[in-house]
C-alpha cells in the first residue's frame, strides 16, 4: 500500500463538517456534520450526525443523530440539537436521559445538571421560528419549577445551580430590550426577586463568587449616536440578590 493510500486510510471522513468543538477533557472533539441550511427553509439533513472523536487515535467513539452538540462544562452531559428535537445524553454511556420534541428548541442546563432551561419554538411555513413555551424543568422529576410565559432573553444560572437570573424579552427571534431582571430561587421556590434598571439590559452573568453582574447600555449625553456601557453588580445571599455592590461605566 502506497503512502497516499495509507494517508487516505487514516483520514477521518466526516464531511460535510459544520462545526468542531473541544470536549472539557482535552482528549475528545465533537464534530457536527450536516449540509448547509439556507434561509428559513427549515428542512433537516437526513444524514446529519454528531461524532464524538478521540483526538489521539482519530477513532469515532460514538455517532449520534443531530445537527449540533453542546457539552456541559463538567463534561458529563451532551445536548444534541436537531431539526426535530433536542436530546440530552449521558456523556459516558451515551444513554438518552431526556428528549424535548419540536423544531428549533433550545435547552441549557445549570452548572449542576439538575435544572434545564427550555425554550420551545414552532414554525409556520417559511416564517421565522416563534417561542411557544419557556420554562425551567427539574430533570429528576420532569416537572416545571418556573414558567417563563413564552419569554426569551438573556439568562444566567448561579454557580451553585440554585438561582436563575432572567431578562424577559419578547420571544425568539426578536427579544426586544428589557429593563427588568427576574431572579428565581429554583430550589426554595417562591416569587422571583425583581431588579429594575433605568437603562436597557444587554445581558446578565453570574461571576465565580456568585455576584450577579447586569450589563447595561444607555445613550451617552451630548453624543446622540454614542452609548455608555455600564455594569452593576449585586451581592447575593442564599442565591438571592440583596443590594447593588458596585457600578462601573465606560464609553
């Protein structure tokens, strides 16, 4: 066998490759293979797959049906998106743990993999996807612990997975701007804590120490076309914001 033949034999053919992402273990690549999707023609590639590949050997450890895959930061779960559903897998055994049917759904897990934030969407004809449901689900019981009433927007789980900060927008695909953050205690329950701002909220983020950072964008005085960015940080106690601890502003 010639050198070219040996090269072809060792080459991993997963075309057409849409994306390649690394696994947190540093030893594995996640390769999404599917045809290119054009515009609003929501037609799935029947051969779409996600391949879990050992980087050192080039061997495919597992192939799963789907278009894209997200690996949780701890490497324990795989969230595989397709045109028909979103499926949650155990990353070691590849056992299916949960399935959410529907086109264009989005699912995100909290850092402990206990709760799932689910945005369910639907599509009519060639129009855009529209949000029909949004909620937080306890994966152990499969019960909704928070109903977000079809809203979509910026969101963040705290590092302990006890709290969700959420800015309610108008739903996919045009979220709109919000000046309200709702902070839900997922474990203890109860009504959300409301934080209201004067400027439009761009996004929310929990820092490593549990501080909630709210990124704002407002108009700069005397500069009609300009903007002022600022971040407000809220100290949290038992997962609930108590008071703003600092504010930083820049142009």
